[in-house]
C-alpha cells in the first residue's frame, strides 16, 4: 500500500513514541533511508519538494522581444493582440528561428500575468449573486443537431431557467426567430405556472433588441417584444454584448450545455419535433431529482418553495404567430421569410392570408384553410405539394415527369412505387399523354379517400389490367369497408345529436274527418271587385 509522505511521517513518529523503535528499526520497517526517519522525527511536516527551475535556452534570446510585444498588447485593441501562434510565426519570420509551440506557450502564459501585475492591471473577479425566491430568471438559445425524419438538421434549444431553484424549461424548434422566441416563453411560463417577479436576463437577441445604445444598458426594443413582456408583466434585463455578458447569466449558459451533453447526446433520431419536445418534457421531470453542486435540496424541492412566489399568469395567451398577406405567383407559390410554399393553382394571382409560427405555416383564403406546411429553415428553400398542381397537370401532362413537386412527393413517400408502376403501365397502354392524364385523375382520388385505400385500389386495377379512375375508386371503397372504416375522408365535424322527445300519439287529419264530419262552412265568399280594378289602372304618361 502506497503512503503519502505526510502519512509516512505520522506512522514513523507514532511508532517511535509508542513502541520506542530505534532509527535503524524504523528504517527497516518502512523501507526508507535513515535520513528520512531522522527528518520525520525532527519535524511532523515534510519539507516541500523543491521544484527545479526550468530554463528554455532556445527561447532565451527572444524573451525581451516577446516581452515588448506583450506590453504593447496592453494598449492594443482586444481582437488585435498577439496570440501564441502569431508569436511563433513572427519569431520565425523576423529571426528565422523555429521555436516549438509549447515552449512559447509556457513562457507567454507566465509572462502575461507578471506583466499585468507589474502595470497594476485590474484583476477580474466574479461576484456571487443573491437569488430571491421567484424573482429572477435567465433565457438563452443554443444550437443542437437532430436527425429529423432521417435527415440531419440544425435546430435550436430554447432554455428558460429560474435563478433560485435552477428549474429549467426547454423547447426545440427549427429556428431561433421571433416566433420561436415568443413560443418558448409562452411554453416556459405556462409550464412553470407563473411569471418571475424580478428580472429576466437576456442576450441582445434580434427578436428582442433593435439597437444597443452605445456604452449603456439602454436598448431600443422591438415593438412586438415590448408588447409581449408588458402582456406577461416581467422586466427584461439585457446583458453586456460579447463574452462579458455571458458571465452575467452563467446559469443558463451552463444549463444549455449540460442539457445538450446529458440528454441530446448522441444525436436524437425522431420523426417530428413534437415527439422530441415530448421526450424533453420527460427529461425535465427527471431533472427535478438532481442536486445542483453542494445544495442540500433537489431542484424539485427548491422549485416547490419558489412556485408560490411567482406572479400569476394572465387569463389569455399571447398570440405568438404573425399574419402576412402575400400574393400567389404564377407558379402557385407564396414567398414567406425568403422561403416559398405551394398553394392550389386556382388561387394564382390572388392575395391570401398566411399565419406563421416557429414550426408551421398555414395559408387561408378568407376563412378557409387551403394549405399547411412545416416551416422551412434557411433561404431559398421550397416546399411543394403535388396535389396543389393536379388541375394544371391535367392540361399540361407533359410537365409532370420533370416537376419539382413530383420529386418532393417521391422523397416524402406520398408518391409510392405502386404509383410508379401504374404510371408506367398506363403510358405503355394509353400513350404518354393519356397515360399521364390517367395517373393525374387517380391522384385526385387522394383528396376524398385515404392514401392506403387508393394504393390498394391501384393494385387491384393493375391486377385487372384497367386504368379507369372509377374502377380504382370502387376498389378503394371496398378496401376501406374491408378494414372497417369510412370509405371517404370527411371533415371532422361534430354533429349535434337529436334531442329525445317523449312519444305522443298523433292522430292523422284524414282519420278525424272520416270519424267525425267537419261542420259546413257558412261564411260568405270573398269579394274580388277591388282586386279586379287593379288590372285596369292606366299608366301615368311620362312628361
């Protein structure tokens, strides 16, 4: 068993006092030299080991030169000061000497501190902040990669963290724009069940800040952001720009990295962001059992104490989405935030209403929804739905083969191998134009029947050697009935149930007349002379 030097000294001194062992006996017992035994008997504390002073002969001729460069850096702009790599390159350029990088690194690391202390440069210190119950919170965004439906995409992790308890709420979205920023806050505040009564600390994010007033804490806010935080009643606090500002909200800065390392590693594989955010909620529940640092209570226990001190939420939720009114271009698409989305071609050259959220885009014509897309990220991206172009393809069947909408339908799996087989057989039997038109008519069936039923109908039609859409529609209805579901896709409308009325006997009028004759009508007949006079009125002659 290996002993530290301090433990060895303690045992030597105890054996010398209790067992009266000699120096030679103690030396043999512990396998050490007699000098070390005498040293232990003379002092209970070992003499610190003297570390040799390391010299760098290759660096010696250039130390004064490097010192002058480091002193000049004290007055240079922060982003134009010497790095170790630049010092190595400059020595090689000016003196022709290639000094190893570690040698220069060790010298520069020591000399920078000595030079800063010699000129009396202020020492940067960190001040512990007092966190009151339900008072402060911190917000930040972080990047995270997700395998979304088999494709690796960059998403953004929104984190809202209470400063006292460390309770954090997260939400992952495709963008870090204003809609995602607002939706993250709404989700976090309603998950926590209240609003922090003190300050909420932010970076100078574009969704919130339009301009940083020079050398001050004042900010010119985005008007919609001002309306948002006034609606929920919290006070934003904006940190300093750059690295110094990150230290002012270090709790959430570390929270983003901690959550990404512990719950989003390896890269999550999901079909949709809704599934991933559901898993994130389970991870947050698991975090309630964790203790932060040396705290005696868990995050959940501290949050239970903090929750009653949060301010109440307003009765309604803030509308986070934005409404736009673009015009449909001649390609049947609308442009929203540098991305293009398809709508049915019958709305070409008309203005439509678009509701945009962080994850979804919905298009309306008046009050009727005409298209719905997942929101695209980046610039210049396009999402086309093949169904939106079917009426145009009936008139231009030759455009289908190279259509971008068809390529996207193949990639998404809505245009299956069964459709491909039907198209190939139809073109072989009917020709290019008529075969393609037959396919388009079959694709129109998807609007009123389920995708799986139509595919089953296509298979049956191929087996029978027919390409008529009525046959496929009939076979699709049979497939739906065999599966025990409705043959057509209808809107989910709640039909009011009829009110059950008590059954009362109703006697037909005919039976009453047969049983009891009605009394004779003795009233005089009506006079129609006045009505006849209206037929002989003369028209007024025009002047």
